[in-house]
C-alpha cells in the first residue's frame, strides 16, 4: 500500500464526516415543525418517488398550466423563484419566459427532486435555472431581489409556515409578488386529497398576518386558486421572530 492509497480514503472519510456534521448541525438548529397552523392540518411532504405525477401528460388538460403561466405577469429579465419546484415542471417553463437575461431560482428540500430537475434542464438545454437546496424553514433566497415567487401545490406542505413566509417576504423586490396556487378546498369536484387543498378563507387567515397583502386574484383555473400577494408596507414584524403559533 503506498501513501496515496492511504491518503485518499482518509480524505474521503474527512469529507464525509465534515458534511454529515454540517447537515446534523443544521437539523439540530431547526425549530420544531407544526402539525396544525391556524386550524389547518399541515400535509406531509410529497416524496420524490411520486415525481412522475408532476409531469403527467394529462396535467395541462386537468390544470390548464398554460393559462396559469400567461397570467403570471412574468417578463424577460426577471428573477423568479419556483418554490417547491419538484422535478422542475414549472421551472423549465419559467426559464423560457424570463429568457437569457433572467433567472429561475428553483428551491426544494429534497435533493432527489433537484437531481431530477437538473437532468430535465440538461436535456432541454436550459442554463438559467439555479437549483437551491432549502431547509424546512429557510428557502435560502437572496434578500430583496426576487420579482416573483411561484408556489404551486406546496404551501400547504410547509411545516414551518411562518418562517417560510417571513423568508419569502424578505426576498421580494419592492414590487415583487408571491403567487399562491392551491387546489380549491371549496370545490368537491377537484379530485385531490383534502389535506392537499386549501380554501381562500384559510389562505387569507394565514398570509396577511405574516406581512403579505392580497393584491390580485385569477379565478379561471379549473382546479386551483391563484392568488397574488405583495409586501404589506405597514407590516411590523414581531420582534421575537416567527411565533410558531398553532
Ligand atoms: C406537490 S410537489 C409540487 C411540485 C411543483 N411545484 C409542481 O407543481 O410541479 C411539492 C414540492 O414542494 C417541496 N417542499 C415541501 N416543503 C418545502 C419547503 N419548506 N421548501 C421548499 N420546498 C418544499 C417538496 O419537496 C415537493 O417537491
């Protein structure tokens, strides 16, 4: 055995221990997650094992995603975020819409989802999507720079809704918008599990108290609410930070 064969596994072991330590430290610092928020039961995270459902052929027919995209108000050159991007169904479309001078920050908490997104972006030769591995409480977005944060079918999964809302609000540019797209709980015809649907009433119970003001709604999607929120300029954040109130 020469010095190199001894050194290499040693270096690999040191790298493994350092990254595992960093991940464990981050987990330990995470505040406890909620099971309920303002009377709503929080849904489980959708696993990457089900990612194929996100790119199913019938999705356009069921959800009219193209109608949603043209009503977002995305312009070339914008910085937009696809929050809870999954395998990048919306990220790749947003990348086309913002063009080469814009960028898409694609955030997810499952590295496996980001891997699938990377593969799809590579195949589509898309280069303006930046994958970001967030945590349950921190999407790791830059402050004050994001023109639009698109949240499709993800908000109801946030185990740390107040932390996520605070972080998203802080990342918005002055005219930036958070766009919430959630399956309509009010409509029994929408064939989605109850915990994965939200009513407008509940959405308005949760976002405005966290400094996000409803500025616009688009009500013509077949299955989903589409609600636009901007920063509430009069909002004074609680000095103690996110309360974690249930
Ligand atoms: C139902 S999938 C929707 C994916 C995508 N938005 C779409 O419509 O195709 C929800 C995704 O949100 C992610 N997610 C859940 N909580 C999150 C959080 N706190 N921050 C970022 N992503 C999150 C999950 O890992 C999952 O990939």
